[in-house]
């Protein structure tokens, strides 16, 4: 079995592999079409992402995006990006990245046409996990749940650090939580073969975590359980 420093670096790199590409999402959006969402989940996520941020832009103009709104928009990309095969982390990252690079002008088009609100209901139906009240609580406290909270916090923090997000005190709490979860991860006992599949394990952890419900709600619950003074 590899030593803990190796595992820590590899776990973080696996999560950051998503964050580096997904950071592009909060500076652009993808997809094209009308209020009828396409069957392709990646295209639908791009439309929902663009419409969500267009509605935010109507409220805040060119100002920084509030954390809750950024998390809501990003949730579409993370859900669609972790659909399907998770064995190849590079393919997962590519799916997430594609949502942010299909059409950089879509958000401005939504704002100009004032049609973004017409996507709210179809997007809620297509991605019910993004809706308020969808989060029902964390799974029982297991190694897997701790890993899911850790990977989710790592991805969110890194993406938001690269994006124009309005200051929010929760971010500092998430940083502290992430550090404590990393320490817990270092102390876990893993099968030796896990060292060869950490990227895949991280993808599966993220896929589970984003399906709990809105990421801000999941992070609040992770903090309540795992954040120690």
C-alpha cells in the first residue's frame, strides 16, 4: 500500500482534475435551442446552466455571482457530467467541460431575449436534484460518506476560487471543513488496490454527492456532521 502523502496528493489531484476544467463553466455557458430541452443531458445541462446565470445577471448585472446562485447553476453541470460511465475520470471531466464551452454567447442571448425564465420549470423537471427541498439528509456516517463530502468540498472550493463569486462567509467554513475531511481521509484504512483507482473512486464520490440535492445544502450538512471546533 502506498503511503499517506501519496494518497493525499492523489485524492486531491483527482478532485482538482474536475475543478480545473469546470472552472471554465462559471465564465461561460453552453447549448442552444428553445424552451423544449433536448434529450441529450449534456446539452440540457448547458441550457439550464445558461438560463440560470442569465436570471442572476438580470438581478446583479455584471456584479459577482452570489454563492447560492453559482452553486445552483454549477449543479446542472456536475449532475450531467457525472451521468454514465465513471470508470474513466478524463471522460467525466470532458463531459463537465463541454457544458461550459458549447456556446459562450448563450447567457447574453438569454438576457437579451428575456427568455431565461421559461427554462426554470423544464430544468426543474429534468434535474429535480437541483431544487430547494431536494436534500433530505446525509447517508449514514461511513468512509464513503466522508469521501463524498471531501470530494464535493474540494471541487466546489476550487471552482469558486477561479470564478467571480461574491464574498460569502460560508466559503471560509468550507475551507476549514475540507481540511478536516482531508485529515480524516488520511487516517482511513483502505484496501491496497484502492491506490490504483483513486480517480475513479473520486468520480463516483462526486456523482453520489451531487445527487443528494443542492450542493450548498449538502455542504451545510457535511459541516454539521464533520466540522469540529
